């Protein structure tokens, strides 16, 4: 009987560790304030790209970023994101409309997955383009700040 109790006691740390990992892997609640902060950060990333704010973009899109964009074979890193923003600006690109009609979020500790539908209307060289699609974005809290080290877009038009 004592051996059985010793085994049970020795299993407690293992059970506690497994339980802790399991709870951390389950989606956690996002408070209304955190949701609002994440939506502001997301908008800051998109707007920094659209207006070619290189400093803000480099702050919010870290060097270890991986981006998958609709219709493009190559994945992008931070340098490619910064270059695309600069190219868009150099061509006189302008934002006409940016909307996110539906967004869902899942939190896993300091990581939030954001799933959204979006509408993006741009003008480049006097020609307008409208894109409707979906985006999955990753936000990670580093040093008390949310950054956006990855996303994947698709488009319907």
C-alpha cells in the first residue's frame, strides 16, 4: 500500500506539468481591452505599409517575419515587406478603402491568431483595384508590445 501511495505522489509533478502544458495550448479568453489593442496594432501594420512608414513597419513586422500572399509563389520576410511598401509608395499608391467586416481571434499565451475577412481598394497610377479576401495574422507579445511576425492572405477577386 505504501508503494502505491509513493507512486501516486511521484506522479503528481508529471501530472501537473502535463496539465499546465495542456491548459496553455487551449485557447484563452481575450478581454475587450486586449481585443481593441490588437485591432489597433493590426490597423497600424496595414497603414504603415500603405503609407510607407518604414520605421513603424520595421517595429511592428520583426526580422523573423514570414508572409504568404495570395497569388505569389515566394514567401516574404521583413525586408521584402519593407521593399513592397516602398515600391507601392514610389508608384504613387493610395488607399481608397480598407475594411475588416468580420474578425475572430484565438489567444494562446503571448500569441494571438487573428482570422479576418477584408476588403482592400487601392489606386496606383490612376487605376483602382478592389480585393476581397481572407487573412490569417499572427501577433506575438514581445517585450510588452504586440508585433506581427506572420500572415497569410487569400483573395476572392
